[in-house]
C-alpha cells in the first residue's frame, strides 16, 4: 500500500532551464542536463570513451569483455545492450518507426533515416581530400579513396582478381557461379546486376532517354545513339582515320 512504500516525489518545478523539459525526479533532471552541457563523467578504463550515464558505460564495456547477455528469442542472436537487441528485433517484426516527411519512406533505424534525408537535402558531408568529391556516407568516401590509393582489399577466391569495393566482388563472383538474382517481372529474363535489369526494363516501358541533337531520333541505349551519330559525322577509316560517309 502507499502507507508502507515511499513513492517518488513529483515536483513540477524540476524543469530544465535550457529547453523547458519537466522531470519527476531531480536525478533524471541531472542526467538530462548533460545533453546540454556535454558532460560525460563516466569513462571506460579500456579505451577512454566517455558517457553521460553509468548504464551506457556498462553496456559499452561488454564490447571489451565480449559479454552478450541479451539474446533474440527468434534467431538466437546475442547483443551487449538491450537497446541493440530491441533494434535487431525489428528485422523479425518488420517494425519501421522512423518515417521521412518528404517522401513517406520508413526505416527501422534513426541513423538510416538521417542518411536517407540527405537524398532530399543534397547534403554531402564527407569530402575526399584528394579530389574534393563529396559523399552522403562515410563508407562511400572510404571506397572512393581507394581509387586514389590503389588499394583493392577484396579478392576473388575463384580467380586472381581484386576489387576496391565489396559490391564489385559480389557482382564479379556471379560470373563464376552463374547466379542472376535480378529478374524482370515482365518477361522473366534474369541479370547479374541490378543496373542491367534497369536498362533492360526500357524495352518494356518504351523509355528512350538518349536522343540525337542533329535529327532528334531517340534511342534506348547510349551505344545505339553513338552508332547512329556516325551516320551524320561519317565513319572513321581503319587505315587513315579520315571520316567516310556511308
């Protein structure tokens, strides 16, 4: 009963002077204020990373100890924090609580929504020091930088080819395995790459995005346009290089 237990004191005067948020407990207000002050009093002995709350530090320390006390009932995957488990469970439930106000796309993770929003804002915060090219994601920048360094960390175990991008390796391996995971829902033709499927779909949609500036004729493929343009400019002679009208 209420007579035998001391209930938490609720005082509406416990208000954050920075943003106006109201808290029932003074301890909760103290924790909240660290959002504004940037104070992180809890420090990891292993790596020096700092945290605003002791619970966050305990969860982080499991990265070093390898402890994963929270497991998924569906698939058995284990995690070092409860919140990480809860986020993982959205894979099974299909829950996507974060939605884009611009286009309505929904996401399971807030970070994924933040990355997506850059499609609408045009923000590209990651810049290549070598050439100045900008990217929406840090991973895309790291992959791009390998063009400058020549690094190709991904190697094919079926031949001696190496690649700068993991995606390029996966696409390449399909040449060995014969896998064609992308298929046309109109004619059931299959492809090794999504980009090849997108190009193929023009056959069904009638889209002809390439047009000749000389006569206005349109084409499905860029190569077809280039071949056509030679009818206006002439074909180069294989012996002397002069243009020859046909």
